């Protein structure tokens, strides 16, 4: 199998052999050679050579390619689903109803948005000049994507950059490169010029670092953990690259005393277990009014007990495996330490005895505000619960975190909802729901969750420069302002 995609063609690189493993079975699904640091130079050169032709194409031309890409992705949806489930272990329902159709919709959105890059109207803001604004592609984009949503994160990073006229080098996680390679191949079929999209399958420690710090790129975008994001930003800073980072999260799930309890219980289970909890926006910190606390804990435990864990390709499966045995063991270790810090494991809290990297849906009640499971990102099917006394206490607890990616508030009171949406410090606040996203609206965080936006028209700001063009309209050789520099001779 091809290891990378450079200059519009498959490339077998010379790096070490690497197996892509199905985490549900432990069996390999593909074998490839990882890219090397030397391949980074070739990929950036390919993107640089293709940049001008793509950047100067008309918006209509770029739009047509993206529209065709969306059409071909729809035609190849079953391939994308099969690859995504095989390499991640996510349930086929999630891939079929969320990941793949959401990715196609995102491409279709940017196919339209590519033709609506507007700037400030031309005008005489100076009495003797006309000013106009040009919005131009910033250049070569280096992007590094994670293993939890391989296709969707590739789309979020690559497609707005292409719509803006940039060329791209993307390094997917080496655990899950398959759908990104398929995306590149299908983009060529859609008419994307050779070299505009390049894929490197190397490891993050060497290839990712070399790409982020390469002098030939103009923008570095990254989705992943906060610790790695900081290293990416440091590498990019050496050359002054613009960066956009979507990092970790520890989303609060605030249930006020007037909330619809059944809706909150259902939302908490769905929001904490989506993608086996391997989601930076997942509901991880339930903060519940004291008078609802016991009923909420009992209700969540009951719903979690009915979750079907099994073969991701079985349409009846609700919860698949974690991405690897190593990650499963990390989650298990964090949960095992929770009782030492006062947490009460209500349900779950154990590895499931079957092949693959499965871990039981877990609810931990009565957690201490300073405990590890409450403060640190677990990235597994684990929900922690605390109570609050009043609205001030609820919002204080919601904001008592370094992260600020997403949050939700559950209430029937419109004023309480508005206060929560205003005061919770997060890039997205859902009211009476948790997780839904839509192509037309931005996604991104604050604080340790990063900065900049994916999706929506707002994401164009990451990939465009603003150029002011000012034209004299008088034809006068000796301008009035010249006297500030020299006197008339």
C-alpha cells in the first residue's frame, strides 16, 4: 500500500515499516512504510510549486473542484466508512451517520463558501486615494491531525485551506492514515491539481516536528492534545509561522435544578460516550444541582448499564474499543486512582475481557474538585459527577479548568440559559444538548484548548491574508504630504 501522497501520486517512502491495527481485534488492516524527515522537504516543495496556480485560480474554479470532491466522496462513502471503522474501532453507526456524512457536508459547504470571500468595499477613505481590500491565500499550509476523527479532522483542516487557495501538506496520525490517503486520491479524481494536497504518514515526533518547523510553510494548523500543541507552536514560532490550534478539553455539563432530568441523563450518556469518549468536546464533568444529584447519578448509571459494547461493524454496537491497548491502560490507570481521591465508581471502571482495547462505560460520582479524573483529560468513556449549591457555584465550577473548548447547560429558564452562555468560558456552549456541530458554525476553543476556528466562514481567517491596495486618483506629482519630508525646491 502507498505510504504517502506527493505531487498527485502515491509514494512508497523509505521509513520504517508500520502496521495500522484494528483496535477492536488487534489485527493489522494495512501495512506501510512511514515517511521520514527527508520526505518533508519533498512534500513542502511539491506544495510550494503548486501554490501559485491554485491560488490564482478563480473562486469558481476552486468551487467546482470541491463540489466534485463532495460528489465523489458521496459515491465512495462505503469505502470511507469501512476504512474509518477498521482503523479507529468506532461503531459503524457513528461513522455512517456522523463522521462520513458530516465530512461530505463540510466539503459541500466550502464549495459554496469559496465563491463568497468578501472584503470591505472599495472607497475613498482618503480624499485623494481609492482604497480596496484583497484577500489572498496565505501560502503553504502544514497541518497535523489526530487519530480520533481521522477523516473529519482532515476535512476540517484541508478543505477551508483549499477553498481559500492554499496548498497543503497534511500529516495524519500514523495510527489512522487510511482515510486521509483515500481523500487525497479522490481529490485528484475531482480535478485538484497535482501538488496542491500532499500526505505524509510519518510519526509525530520526527516528521510532525519537522513539518511544523519547516521554513517553507506559511501556516501550521494542529488538532490534538494540549501538550503536543504547545510543542507544535514552539516549532512553528522559530520561523514566525501563523498557527491555529484545536487542543484538549474537559467540558462541563451543568444541570440546573429546573432541567428536564430525563433529557439531561440521556444527554450526559451520549455526550460522554461518543466515540468511546475519545472526543475533546465530550461531556466529562457533570456539575449537577444538589436536589437532582442522586436521581441524575442513578439515571446515568442505569442508561450506561444498557450500552452495547462489541464489534464496531455490528450495527447494534453502541461502544467500540479505545484506540490502542496502551491508551486503554492509561484510562484504566486514571480510573483506578479515583477512589484514592474520594471518587465513587458507580458503574464500569474495568477493562472488558475480550480481544481488542475495550473499556467499560464508567461513571464516577462524588469526585473531589482537585482530583486527577476531574481536572485532567481522560479521553475515554468516563463521566465524573459533582454537585453544586447555587448558580454562582455552578458557573464557578464550570470555569474552574484550564480548558475552554465546549460546555453545555441544561435548564428550562431562558434567563439562566442566557447567563450560562455568557459566563461559561468556552468556544461553544450548548443549551439542553451536548455535541452537535454544523458546517455553518465555527468550532474552536480558548485557553489551553487553543485558538482559531475550524468550519464555517470564520475558518477562512486562518488561511487568508488581508492586503490593502491604495491608488492615487489625482495624478498630481507633488503630493501635499511631501512637505513633511522635504520643502519645495
